């Protein structure tokens, strides 16, 4: 079911952009010169807004936590010199008030703040009656409900220029990226709120400059409306997140290689071909559904048999063998083993639920 919110299209924000809404600038505003130099250097590229972190919520004390409100004047001046609107992160009502007094054009709510509904509500209350774009980053945990809840709180405060920022999710198992993308979550967010603009933050997903192009390409394939890319005039000297910030020149290269995808085309050959292929998938999906129904009915028969003989529902050895057999089949057929593993884990979970219903007599 779609979630109906009062949200304006990105084209109605009053902020010019070409094909992709690009936000760029330093992770942190470190000095007036650094902000102005970076802003003027990126202004020659198709950038829609200048970013700069003023208050930095760090994991541990002792790290650089931003210059504070003093940096708002640097950010504002840098944006004016470069002819760009400016944006920064707010984490509490006092941040909102200081940004509004300084004339900051766009605000964003960070991942750590999105995780806390109390903090989001306080920010929303501080925004009530103000017409300003607000970007909401996903929470650090892969919780779609928290993300939607934060967006709803901001919207209920009267803000209609809202976009979501996908910056990835914390994971103990992630070995490649700083924050695992979990693309299924922003895809589901778009399904639930179709009109909500979506911006990808590849800098925080990747954690290193070398991985940026792949994530940017993926974001374009998934029809994201914009990108937030951290850029510093001298990344090696950056006081925070140095490894994930590009130089202005590197930013220009990344943007020059953007391949913006379209949703469809009027080409008759494409339309005929895609209609045929999708119809074939629909038929196959119906067959899969029928097979799943048969499988669940058999699971319930197994549940009845176990109940009659006082046998436990969970059979660890059978589960291990079943998964091993399915993974061997996946490997033989050229299917992705992780996909098949997740699929059969879900199927087994539902089979257990069906047998529990039999056991309880429901």
C-alpha cells in the first residue's frame, strides 16, 4: 500500500538542476578559505547545492566534531560566491534556529538522528511554519519503518519539499563498503512513497573514493534523482572522513561519466519486446506461486505427521542437508548461491510457521 504524503516534486523545489540533483562539498566546514576554495572549484561542474558539515556527530569523543555555528557564515559566503544554495546537517532544534537565521537553504537530518523519533520530532517542531527543503537520511540500522516515520514527522510539520538520502546501513559483516547498501530498502521506500525524491550518498556507502563510480552507476540504474558526493579542495588534509572525499577535479570526472537512465521509451521494438518478456515472467511467477502453495500444503501434512508422533517441528539435520542440496543445485545451474540461500531460509521459516499452526490446532 502506498503512503500518501503532501510532497512536492523535485522540479517544484525552485532549485535549478539538470538531469541529476547533485549535492557536493566537504564533509566538514573546517575554515573559511577551505569552504570558499572548494565551492568555487566545484561551481564549474553540474552541481545543484553546496554541502558542509557544521556539527559532526562522532562515534567517540575526541574526534573532530565540527567548528560549530561559526562555520555557518563560511558556508553561506562560499555558496554566495559560487552561486550555489547551501545545505548542512541539523541534529537538534537549536541547530535549526541557527541555520534559519544564517539563511541556509536546505537542511538534512543525519542517520544517527533519524534513528531517534524523539529527536526527529523536536526538529520537526522547530521547522513548523517554515518553507525549506529537508533531506532525511536513512537510519543507521536497516529499519524502513524508522525512515518512513522520520519523513512523516517532517511532512506533518508542514514541510513539503522533502527528499530521502540513502547512505547505507551499519553492518558487522560488511567487508567491502563502509555501510552496506541494502538496495532493497530504498527500493521499497520508493514503492511505498512513489513521489518522494531519492538521493544516493555514495561517499558514506563506500568509505573510499575508489568504490564511488560503481555505487553511482548502481544509483543511476535504480533511478535515483540525485547524488550527495563529498568533495574537499585538499582531501589529504581533511579533518574528517578524508578517505571518502574526492578532489574537485575527481568530482568533475565522476559527473562527466554519469549515465542517466530513462524509465521507458517510445521505440516500438522495445515496447513489443519488453511486453512479451514481462508476460512470460508473469506466467512463470504464477507457476512459482502454485508450486509454493503445493510445498506449503505438504509442509502442513508433515506437521500433522510430526504432531501424531510427538516429533519436534525443527529438524536441524534435515535443514542443513536441504540447504546444502539447494546450494549445490544453485551452483550447478549457475544461480547465485547467496540468493538461493536467502530464498530457502524464507521458505523454511514459512514452513515452520505452517507446522506451528498445525501443532497449535489453529
